[in-house]
């Protein structure tokens, strides 16, 4: 049974002989009532604290639940983002690989086309070189013949001079025949005049052959240099 401080104070005891001192009993009851009253107040305060703590606990539980839900949502979101990032990375990698394969294939095709074109050009160049060499050989032969013949154009003049000399001799025979020694001197002079001309012609022939050989050698060296360059270029294409 619960007793309030007021009930303790107003409680009446029956009187009897040789009983307790009424003043002491009332004083004690007042003291007990005061203590009970304090206990009631303390209990009330504790109840309020308990309620406050319960509210706080409830709040913290709600916060914990919200944090748990947020954490779970974040975890799911992170998992989803990671999966999406993996898919995007895989897609980008596949796209880059396909693009690299395409570029590599185009480069190979271009290299093959360039190589075929270079081979065709080299074959065409070889044909042109052969034609040019044949042209040089033919024209060199013509030049040599021309160089050999152009200095003999003076021979008919010498023959005509001889004809004139003979006609003069005939005239002199008519007027007065020269001696055999004079004829011998004239023939020696004519032979001496023709000998330097033949030597000069031979020197010019040798010089023309030397120049032609030198030109052919330079052309051949230039062609060989071009071949080395083209072979190196084709090796790099491989």
C-alpha cells in the first residue's frame, strides 16, 4: 500500500495506558512524511529523466536505423556505381581495341599499297634506266663516230690541194717541167701535213671515249645510290 506524506502526517493512533509519547510520535511521523515526500520528488525526477532518456534512446535508435539504411543505400549505390564503371571501362577498352585493330589494319593495307606502288615504280624506273642506257649507248656510239669523222673533213681539202698542185705541176710541165727532186719534196710535205692530223684525230677519239665512259660511270653510280635508298625504304616498310 502506498502512503503519501499527507496520510502519514494525518494518521491517528489509538490511545492506551503506558503508550508512546504523543509528541515524539508526531515528530517522527513528520520526519517520515518529509523523507517520503523527498523520495516522491526524487522518484518523479528520476521518472522524468527516464522518460527523457527513453526519448533520447528512441531518437538514437531512429538515427541508427536511418544511418543503417543510408549505409545500406550507399553500399548498394557504390556497388552499382562500381559495376557501371566496370561496364563502361570494358566498353571503352573494347572500343579502343577495335579502333586500334582498325587503324592497324588500315596501316597494313596502306603499307602494302605503298610497297606495291614502290615496286611498280621501281620496275618502271628500271625500264626507263634500261631505255636511257640504251639511248646513251646508241648516242655514245654516234658521238664517237661523229668525233672520229668530223676531223677527216679536212682530207678532201687536202686532196683538192693535191689536185690543184697536180694541175699546177701540169701547167709547169707545159711551161717547163720541174725536176724529180721538186716532186719528191712536195710529196714529203703533203705526207707530213697529214700525219699530225691523224694523231690529233686519235687523241680526240680517246678523249671522247673517256668522257663517255666517265658519264656512264657517274650515271651508274647515281642509279646504284638510288637502288640503295629504295631498298632501304622497302626494308623499312617490311
